[in-house]
């Protein structure tokens, strides 16, 4: 009764307040009943054409993903190969400016680095030409060639600093 009086003071009649309360309780009961209702399975039937379409879409998506993965790897490897080419050119310049025993040692290292760079460039061309999933077989070889090139360059740089 006190709640009815407070509603009346707020400007609502008891009848309106009662109707609002009833409507609120009814809405709450409907919401609660709807939450417990199990979902009905779809009545749409799937036919062979649907399966074929979905399978083709999955194959196309997988192919796009594989191509993106290859492109990303080729681009990153190409960038590393270009950086190695610039480093090799710097080392060649330093070898030309060197004298005596240092020059002989650097010339040998530059020659070895050039062979490794040529091998890495050949692997890059093979990688670019590879289609489908076969590029993955060449991926490790390219990674190894770049790592070997980097390691050999770092060794030559350390040797130059010690000279």
C-alpha cells in the first residue's frame, strides 16, 4: 500500500501503476520463458550442389591464403637479398681499399660471399617460379641460404674490424 501511495505522489494513478507493474511482470515472464526454449534445427535441406559450392569456396580460400603466404615470404626474402647485396658491395669497396694480408683475406671472403649471394639469388628465382604448394619445399632452402649469407657477412665484418 505504501508503494501505491508513493506512486500517487509521483503523479501516477493507482490503476496506471498497477497496469505498469502487471505489464512489467508479464514481460519478465515472457522473457524468462523464451530463454528456456530449445532452438529448433533449420528445416532447410542441404543438397550436393550446396556441398560442392562450399567445398569449392574453401579450396579457393585456401589457395588464396597459400599465395599470400608465399608472396609475403618472397617479399621478405627479396628484401634480405637486396640488403645483402648492398653489404657485399660495401665489403668489396673496403677490400679494394685494403692493403697486404688484409686485402688478400678480404678478397677471399668477398669471393665466397659473392658465390653465396649468387646461390641465394638462384634459390629466389626458383622460389618465385614454384607453384602451388611446391614453394614450401624451397622455403627452407631459401631461409638457409639467407642465414648462411648473413653469417658469412658478419664473420667478414668482424675480421675486417680486427685488422
